[in-house]
C-alpha cells in the first residue's frame, strides 16, 4: 500500500483521538464547575434534566471540535 493512501487514515485517527481528548477535558472542566457530581446525578438518581444538559454540551463541544479540525 502506498504512503499516499495511508496518510489520510493516519490523519483521521490522530484527529479522532485529539477530538476525544479535548471533549474529555472539556467535560472534566464542566464537572469541576458544577456544584453536583453530574455523572452521579444521571447514573444513580436518573436526573433526566441533567442528562439532557450533558447531551447538549457534548453535541455542542463536538461540533466546535469538528469545525476546528476541518478548518
């Protein structure tokens, strides 16, 4: 296989890992800023409102990361 065909795959993998790391760091920052443990609220207390807010946060940050990567 040519190096020309491998480079886009390598770039995709690198950018995917970079995007996931940025998303996790952003989540940890939000976790520190909120007064309650969001994971505990969603998982143990079944707080649907917090789950919706976290889902919106993840989608929003993912869109920002995607736009930054694609330029």
